[in-house]
């Protein structure tokens, strides 16, 4: 794929203090953009200065939400190398989302080339401090100026990047999670397994209620029986009951997380019993009451591993592992971040170094 590169003539100052970056508020100098139409397919790939784009007020994405996205990171190692963590998995999942939303797929090798060239150009924006990273947001959306319900004929594929500080700016500590019983996020046969904005819009009411009750995240139950655990708002979820690690099975309503499958593969390698199956909130409460619930943790790109200290279901606020991070959670966090930042050897073959 030929990529036209136009460098900015007005580079922005790069933040000096990574601890003050936060998340998703600062953007690097350049972005990748590639249009699609049915006659030419994906064409005219370009890296250009980061800036606004022009859309018709009738652009289909604004009215019917035909859009998909991904999220991954670039990491700077102690030796100064820049590397990615299983990026092909993100673009493979982007195409799964594309198929569900009737969006033309993007060859994984083309997406990887676009991402690599963009990161190489904006390499100075990759933070240097431990735990900080360059967040990468690829996304695709329909731009046809047509107020009618059908798949689009015109799309943009864009990649933007944002330097982000450490997720745990004050240290790795357990979070509180609220079990949502009034709303549902997704159902089997819907779009729960895709990364599309509608799923996240559907989660906002539950997230708002969780914050009102001083909880960080929402734990969603299935949309049919309202009893089986599915996922947290921005993470997949795992439960350690006795000597078994359990995570909800993928049946079309749960996002197949890259960190999720990485955690499963590591735990199996270490000899743990890992089970993907339906698990009800009642079973979790029984395990807690009986002393069998040892750990609960979430997995996701942003947090990597997020230990859960309190799980609130109705009037029952269950404290897990004395509100402390468990041994499995800690081992997973240290191993995954160790691989991402090359603090330990990557014997899984997950890291992709950017070659300059």
C-alpha cells in the first residue's frame, strides 16, 4: 500500500510530565486517513497533520451509528525501543466488527502498515515513563450524505494517537464494581461482540448509576435471564473460585478482549484450571458467602489487569480478598506489563517491535 506522508509544519509541544497526561485528551501531530467508495475500494492512503475533518450534517454515521473502532497501545522500553502488543489481533477484531456492521473489511497487513508508519512518524510522542504509553485509536465510519437506513457506500478509516499517563497514577489498587440489574448492554444476536459506539452508549446509564453509588465500574448481566455475568463496562471479567479461574463464555454478547485471551493463555501455561462458561451472579454470591471466592479481576487494554475489591449486588456488598489484589491478578499484571515494556522475555511471541 502506498501511503502519502505530509508532515506538519507546526508541530505541537510534546508534554514533558507523563503523570499529567491523563487519558484521551492530548493528541499527537499526525493521523492516518484512507477513504473508501464502492468503485475504488480503499484508496488514497495518507498520513497528514492531525486536524478536523469535514462531514455533511447528513453523514450516515451521525444518524444511524454505522461505525467501529479499536484500541491498542505503543510502549517505549527502557532501552528506547518502541513496540506493540499483539496488534494483529486488534485488526482481526476490527474486521469481525466490520462484517457485523456491513462495513468493508481492511486487509490486516494494510492496517498494520498504516499504524507502523504513523507511530514511526510520531515516535517522539511515545511517553518515556514506566506505565505510560501511546494510545492508538483506529476507527471506521460511514460518511454518505444520506438520511436513509442502509449500509454506506463511502467510509473513512482513520487512526489517531494519544499519549497517555499510567492508568494507576496513584498505584495499583482494587476497584469497586456495581452489578446493574435495570439495564442491559447487549444480547446474543446483537452487537455485543463488536467494538461499536452503540454498545458504549448503551452502557452510560448503568455507568452513571454506578458513579452515583461511588463505584468505578458496572458489571453487566445477560440480557435475557438477567442472571448470568457478562462483562464490565470497559473490561472482561474473571473469578477465582477455589482452584478454578472462571470467565464468561463468548456467545456473541461479550467482547472477545485481546487482554482476556492473553490472560487465559498465560494462566493455562502456568497450570491453572481455566474455564470459559456461564456463571450466574447467584453462584458468585454463594461462593463469596462460603469463602470460595478468592479473587475477581478485570482485563482490558487500558488497565491491563484491574483487581476488584468490592462487588455490590443489590444490598449485598461483597468484599473480595480483604479488598486487596490477589496473587493471580498480580502475577498476570506483572507478566503482561513486563512483556509489553520488555522487562521480561516475551516467550509468547506477542511483541511487535517498530523497526526504524
